[in-house]
C-alpha cells in the first residue's frame, strides 16, 4: 500500500500532535512529584495527556507504524 499525500500530511500532523503532548507532559513533570500527588487537577491533566497520546497513536497509518 502506497501512502498518498493526504495520508502523509495526516501522519505528519499526528506526529506533531504527539510531540506537543510530550511537551505538555514534560511541563507537568517539571512541577514535581509532590505537586502531582497533592493536586487532583494535575493528575487529571496527566491522564488526559496519556489518553490523547494513545488516540493519536491509533490514528497513525498502519504502514507507517510497521515501517
């Protein structure tokens, strides 16, 4: 299966999304474990980031993932 240009653009955007989510996660981690343990909103934000990464990975073209 050959990746078409729209598929290539979608894969590129999804990879940019994953990088952005990683930056969000790094910001949360920089606040430290104590802050995380004491702040439910940080915990929920971290959970949301993990879910968004999973959703983004699921959008990746199977041919891209297999390469």
